[in-house]
C-alpha cells in the first residue's frame, strides 16, 4: 500500500512537471538564478579567504641582531620564541645569508658594493623573521621581544632592533581590514541566501497557487493530505535537481572565463581550478540546496490549501 | 441515512444562510432541492460535505455527526460521497482516464481494479472513446459526464449533484439527468439541486423547496413551484 502510493505520487509528480511545462520552466529558471547566487558566494568566499590568507602571510616581524651576536645565542632565542602560543613560524637568516641577499639586491649598484668591500668585514647581523598566527598577535610578540627574557644570561642585549614599531600602523590596519571584511562577508552571505530562498519560495508558491483549484478537487475526492502533497513535493525536488544541474553546467564556462581574470588580479588563486578541485563539494552544496529549497517550499505552499 | 437536525448557519456578517433546517434522506432516494439563488442550497450541500460548520444543529450520516469526524474518518467519508459540480472541476492536467483513476488511487484501490473499472464506468456515461482526451478537448456535456463517472467510480452511497446542468444546453441537460436516473435505478442515492423547472417536472421524484434559508415545501413526487 505504502509502496503503491509512493509509486503513484512519483509518477504523478513527474507527469505534472512535464505537463505544466511553462510553469516548471520558469520555476527552474528562477531557481537557477538563486543557485547561481549561492554558488557565487562559495567562490567569492574562497577568493576572499585566499587573498586574506596570503596578505596575512606577507606580514611578519623582523628581529635584527647585532653583528657581534653569536649564532648559538640567536638560535637559542629562536627556540624560546618558537614555543610562544601566538607564533606560527620563525625563520632564521644567518649573517652570511643576509650579506648574500644584500649583494644580490644591489648587484647593479657598484658604489654600494664597493663600499661594502672596503669594510672588509660582514657588517650585517643575523635576522629572525617571525610569523604570528593572527595579525592581532604581533603586539604581544613584540612585547615579549622587548622584555628582559630575551637578554642573555649575563644580562647582555644582542638585539639591535625589532621592526614591529615601524610596521605597527600597517599591521594594525591590516588586521582590522581582515576582521571587518570577514564580518561583512558573513552579513552579505546571509542576506544573499535569504533573498535566494525568498525568491524561490515565492515562485513555487505561485506555481502551486495556480493549482489551488486542483487541490480542492483532490480533497473533495477524498485524497489524504499526504497523497495530495506528494506530487507537489516531487515537483519541487525536480525543480531543484534540474536547476542544480543547469547551475553546475553554467559555472563551467563562467569560471573558465573568470579564472584568467582572477589569476591575474588576486594572489595565486584560479577560480576555474578551484571549481574543478572542489567540484564534489560544490556539486553537493548546490544540488542539496536546490532540492531542499524545492521540497520545503512545496511542502509549505501546499499546506495553505489543505486547511 | 442522512439526517439534518435543526441546522442553522449564520455568517460572520450576520447574514443568515440556513435557519432551522430539518429533513432526512432515505437510502436509494432521488431527492431534488430547488430554490432561488441565495436560498441556501449551496450552503446546505457544503454542510453535508463538511466544508462548512453549522452555527447550530448537527448533520448525521449513518448516526455519525459528520462535523465531529477525525481527519482520516473525514477522508473515508468523502470517498463514500460522489460530488458533481456545475463547473465540472476536473483536474486540467490529467486525461479523462487519469481523472477517474485519481479518485480510485486516492481511495487506495489496486492498479488492476483501476484498469478494469475506469473503462467500464466511462462506457456507462457513454464516453469510452474519449478516454485519453484532456478536459480542454471536451465539450461541456462531456466534461460533466466525466465528472459523473468520477463521482460514481468508487461506488459511493450517495451522489451529490450541485446544479450539474447549469452550464449545459437542453439536450445535454436531458442526457445528464438520464444518467443520474440510471445511477439511482442501480441503487445509489442521488441528491440534486437545480434551477431547471423542466428537469424537476419530468423527474416526478421528491422535491424540497427552499426560500430564505428555510424549507417551505417537501413533496413526494413534487413539482417546481416557486
């Protein structure tokens, strides 16, 4: 009995989807728009997150040591810094590396190179590049570097300077940009999803409004509410599946075209590669949202006429 | 089998649709209700289909108060009543076959029974050749015959026909009345409302006359007197 009803509901849902061709088509079309918005949110947040992450990655605090500081002392301090909770990574550059880098950078500048040669000795101290987990944590890292705990056991200071104070404004600005852009992103996402759901719901409600007479006839014939509702829910799910597939197909040329632009514009992310790599995830999200929106909208819309 | 016990209906705007209506319908009766528009005929039928609640009094079907039925009892009750409307009310996106099959599917009938009964009942209303047509491809008389076929396919105890000939020409009107008579002869109770004097006078069956929400006449072998 249950199986027969299920079969009949399924069949009836497919038939009415096909026979109400125009209504179905426009519902699917509106749903495609809603799902495109949803998909764009996924891509935009991927872009935003990668951009923010790579910006964040460019920020660091550099500790310059006196040229007299010995390598074991610097490495001992490196270990002390690495155990801090806020610190993500510490990179060590020895005096020779700093010198090589400097020579490399000024390879066209013979006067500077000559002056360096005349010194005879390597004038540079070693450098530690410190990366914090969050931009807001540089403050406390720099406080640690100013405290007494970085002094050698005999109380001698080997640090020449820490460039946090020079970069402070930039780092703070960046950290506030990151927080607020994440917050704005979240609000925009919620608003867009709300709009997409609302549009879909109203379209399906209109489609079912057209069938309200039919619903009353079905009731008079003695059909149970679930038997009346079933085909409409099947129809809603069909809208979702078809709209989802159309959306996923549309994203292919769309991301392929935008991929080049984003690869040039943003830091190391190609939206097309992102789509291909995360296809399974995007497929699931788009299709599941379509099916859920279709089914729930139909369920709620029919309920009005079943009272 | 059906008993209206002192039923009154007053709408929210204080207009009175029914006032102290008491009558009963016996099995296998053919009963006509006549009256001008607004006399309360439609309200009376809505009471019987439990689409409206009475303000006072109750309506009984086989000793059950139909306004106190539970939801699944209500679906079952509706399946024991066949309804035919003036505006046919067929499902526009279903073929003739599917329209009739739907009533059987809703009643949970198995597929083989549906496949056997639908052509049979369509032959009864003389529409066997239009079985795969859609409602918009049919004439008014044909639509009404489909509606009657749908109403009788579940072998209901009673057929309610609410001005079934209101939109039809005289020849189709005659056909529909003949079909209803045939159904009645086969043992189904028929409750008919109509404006058509000719139909009532040719039937020679029980007639209830309503004026302003009240029953003013109830004649065996009655005529259209207003």
